[in-house]
């Protein structure tokens, strides 16, 4: 059991390392979202000034380029985090593998005649396909990148030291052999997705008819699956048919027919007509607007006391971005893989509040916070129904998420932001004498082959494990020591990169003597 937990911890850390940069990106993203917000520009005309719009557009679009390509970064980051040595080479090969994966996927779709046509309104989202780096492929969300990253790391570790002795074959030894193996796997994986993913998508589509005809149970399943399936990219196939096809209702005004909950709701708003029951399929925005503020509150409240301020600084911009711009992925991927129980609970709460809104006959706009306020305040009085109740339920959802998430996190001791033990900073100061003691405990500078780090660990490879002074290593100020033969990991917390640089400087000085 202990070994399983250690492996699970390693998997979680490999996922968290690439995502750690989202906390910094989230701060810029929320600024860009505010500067480019149409409702806010209506309230503050100064935001229409071209330099401000340009700055906002640059911030928002630049950060969204990161959010929209998380699958790539996860693939590369996981490969680098999970390999033992030559991390930069593993990361480079993982990037190449991802490109091979995309190309193989696209080529298979093209040759089999399965490339979907983009819709003028929804693009490729409703087709189960998407475009990544300009290449049209099956939409696997971040799942494809995660699986490929772990596979690339595993293959790299098993092949990077392979040597061939033949006159011709020896050129394919080592890293070149790793490249061939990883590229072959990526090509096969890209092709296999074209056959494995469509049945899953058809299964999701088959549920939509039942959802539409099943009252509150269908509404709950709609909201539940729309959140639950985000990591797989299959959530598009849940909400798109309702918001942009006849499943979400239709309405005819004069000679024009509006189809889908989104089009019907916007037409009702434009013509001053009361919002009908079809607007319920638009309530996926409710949890984005309010629930993520409760999630952020739970993460902050359950964070270790000495790290609460730092957790708040990292999480609050992401939660505000979700509330103001309906961009939830930066928060989603911080806990959906690390704490699956929270992810399932999150999906259930989202579906439950959609049912509550419908049962209480709330008929109003529930998109992002600014958008819902502007729409609800500017709509004709006969259109809105129980608007104050909408925001009271929003406050209730924030409190529900904060209380329920906090309780679950504490009961199960989940490694949410601010609680993961490896996030603690072990060494407050890095002094040269401490680095020299570390080198001596490692058998001296001559016994060290490689020194690298991930987000929280110093990773070292030594020539002769017998020369290690294990007692001295354990006595040093760190949060843990992991050894597997010549491979060592020292858990140094957030100072891992700083420690690695200090070790590099000391090794350079020793080499120069």
C-alpha cells in the first residue's frame, strides 16, 4: 500500500509541476479579461481607448494560448518530471512525440474520410474534433497529452542507455533509439485514438436524448457530465447539442426560426420576450460564476497556516478569472487529477444547483458575473423571473462549496493547493558550507554524474552508490530522501531550483581547482 501511495504521489507531482505556472498566468489572465470585458467597457467607456484595448487583448489572448494548449505543456512537463536523467532531452522528445501524435491522428482521419466540417457558429466543438497548432484532430482534451507524457517518460527511461554494436545500427543507440521508440508509440497512439474515441463520443451523444426527456434527473446528469468530462474533451458533446441544436428548443419569430438554447435565449432577450424553460440549458455558467469562488475559499481555508497567504495569492486570480470570464481550466486541472473525489463532488454540486435553479423557476442570465449583471439589469422587466433569488443561490453555492470541500479535504487529507507536503520549503537559507557538506555526503564532486531538479526535488545521479554517506544525507535540512540505486531525490520544497544552482556553482569551482 505504501508503494502504491508513493507512486500516486509521484503521478500527482508530475501533473502539478507543469500546472504550477498557471497561478502566475491567472493573474495576467484576469487583468486581460477585465480590460476586454464588453459589459465592463459599457460601464467604463475609458476601456474603449485603443491602447487599453490593445494591452488587454495582448494579455488575454497570450495567456489563453497557454490555457488552450495545456495538453502540450502537460505532455512535455510530465515527461521531464518523470524521467530519471537527461530531462531536457526527454522533454524535447516528448514535444516531438506530441507533434507526431497530432499528425498521425490527422492523417488517419484524412485518409479514412473522417475529417469533420466546421460549423459557422460553433466551429469544430460539436463535432468531437478540434484544432491544435493548426492541425485538426480528435478532441481528447488534456487526456491525450497526459497519457503520451507518461508513456514517453517510461519509454525514455527504458531505452536511453540502449547501445548497438553494428556498424550501421550503432548510430541509432542511446537517445536516437529513444526517439524512434517514442515516435513509433506516438504514431500508433495517434492512429488508435481515431478508433477508440469515436465510440466514446457516440455514447455521450446517445445520452443527450435521454437527458432532454428526463426532467430534473436529466438536468442533473447534464450539469454533472458537463463538468466531469472536461479533462477528456468530451464535455463539448454534452452541452453543444442543447445550446446549439433542436434538443435545446426552438422558437419562430416572423419568418425566422431560432434553434438551440443559446439562440433562443438571445432572441428572447432581443425581442423583449419572457425567457422560457429552454434557458435551463444555459445554466452551466452558474457554477463557473459562483462555485469556483467557493472552491478557492476551501483551498485557502484548508491550506497550512504558514502557507495560507501564498495559497490565496495563487488561487484567487484563477477563481476571479473563472467568475468573470468563465475560464475554469486553470482551477480545474489543479485538483481534478490530484483529488478525483473532489472532482466528482464538484460535478455533482454543479448538477445539483442546476436542478435547484430550475425547480425554483429562476429565469435569468447566469453567464459570467459581469455579463449576468449587465444582461439581467438591462432586460425588460417581464423577461426576468426571480433574479434576486439567482444571486442568493449564488451566495449559497459559494458557501456550500467552501464548507463541503473544506470538510472533505480535511477528512481525507487531500493534497490540494497549500497542503501537499512537498510544497513546504525545507531550507530557509542556502549557505555555501551546507552545499559543501551535501557534496561530501554524496561521495565528493567526482562521484556526481548529473544534478537536476523538478519543482520541489533535487534529482542527483551518482557513479558509485557505495560512496554515499546516507546518515549525513538524512541529517541535512530537507523534507525527504528517496534513493533507487545511483538515483537520488532530495525533497527541498520550492527552493529546489535555487539549491540546484548552488550545487552547480560549487561543482564548477571544484572543477576549476
